[in-house]
C-alpha cells in the first residue's frame, strides 16, 4: 500500500501537539545529583528527551517553513535560557543541537553567546576516557570510564553543527574524534550492529546488548553528521563503511510489521517505535543522498508504516521505551517500561518528514 502525503502531514501535526502536551505524571522519580527534581518527560524541561524533541521540531520547520513552528521553538529556548541553564553534562547538551541548527538558519544574535559558551565548556570541562572520548556523565549519574551510543547524538552532533556554522574547526574536529573513538569500542565487528556501551574498567561491553535505540542514534546520527558538518574525507569514508555494515545487519532483523525490536537480535523482546523511527529516517535519508541501495528505501518505507500505525488520536507515539540506563544483563532491556517521550515524538517527526520527501516526489517504488 502506498503512503499518503495527506495522512503523513496530518500525523505530523498531531505529533507536534502530542509532544508539546507531554507532562510528568509522577510515574518516574529520578532526582538529579544536584538535588533538583529530574523531569525527562515534560516538554518544558531542559533535558535530553526534550533536546531531541526540539531538534525534530527544528528539522520539521526547516522542511515546511511553518512560522508557527519557528515561534514555538524560539519561545521554548527564550524561556529556558531566561530561567537559567542546568549543570553541563552529556544529556543537558542535547538541547543545544536544535538551537545550533536554528541559529545557523536565522543568525539571531540571541542564540550565539549561549551556544559559543556551551561549546567551549564541553571541550574544556566534559570528562574524558582513555583516547579522549567523552564519559557518559548525566544529570542523575556519573558513569566514569564509560562510552555510550547516546553520547554521539547528544554531544558530538552539536559540536559538528555549531562548529560548522561558526567556523570553529576545533569543534568539528572534536566531533570527528568522538565518532571515531566510539566506533572503535561500540561497533560489533562480528555483526555490524552496535553495542549499547563500553567500560574501560574491565574493558567490556556490559551485557553486549545490541539495543535498538542505541543503534538508531547511530543510523540517524551518522547521516546527520555528514549533513551538519564537513568531515575530513578519510573520516567520512571510514564512517560510511561502518554505517553500511550496520544497515546490512539491520535489514534482515526488521519484523513483519516494519518495526525493530528493542533488542535487535532477540525475537522475545518487544517491538520499539522510537528506534524504528530513527532507523527508518536514516535508511530513507541515506537512500535519498545516494549512499544506500533500493533495499534501504524499501525497509525505510516499511518502518514509516509501522510508525504511522503507532500514533494515537492525540498524536502520542506509542510503544516507545523509557530512557534506558546501561544494562548488565539482557533481561534489563526486555523489562524497560513503555512511556511516551519527547524523543519518541521527535524521531517520528524526523522519520515522517523524510518519508514525505519520498512520497511527494513519487519515489515509493524500488
């Protein structure tokens, strides 16, 4: 069945409304290390789910040119910056990505100083492991000597984006380094998939979980890296090879519904829609940019249908797993609860926006 541009546009409108309506209902109590209450759900909180959410909104604004989206985005940043920024860590850096892309388009002077200062602090203050990779320190936990897939999406993409936009080459160089070192320790050479994490304490990949959303951060993030910044050609060629190996492993693991499971290679784990959206977005974008085969497009369009099938009448993206800490056994991932989140909404926005490009050009057939 061919996808409908009208249906996709209607779903995108619903998803935006669903994202802005997200509120913490008390289900998850995760206080931050500084004693403040952690809120990883409400739209008006400065954290990583909202950061990914704002990036999705900015990308949708770029694609549609809608003034209402621009006003929503600018209003969010204006209020949050006026209220004062939280302590710097990997996850509180995530909202800077959307702001950087916004600033690159508008050059609004309100945004340059906070972007520039935050980027400089990331380079100077963020904890590092051996070989210079950022430790995955977050608001409610210090993860010494650990590398996580998530760090690339939450920090490296911001450095790439703002470095390119501002002409600060040291920032794009840092982004390249982060992708290279994380690839060394997180890409599974046997399968092509990515592990969730690595620790230098004992030098292992924890549960060796080939976790779906972690892989989605890579599929989507690597393609956005090339879109956001100019990488040195040897770095780009190397990372493209890693991406192709990952996609070759992902394609046979797609379920009949079009979704991927939260543990990619475990048929007993549940189908998870944020990962499905992120992977689908990457596959479609990779094909559009001439980097992938028709098989990428076919799998991406199947993923789009799975995403559409999991959006309710209020615009909430369903079957999204809650924020996932590092698991020390695979059952941990199977037991992560389902919870609507900003990143679930945003990854669906990215996926459907990319799908709309294919639908409106009539490019739905292999």
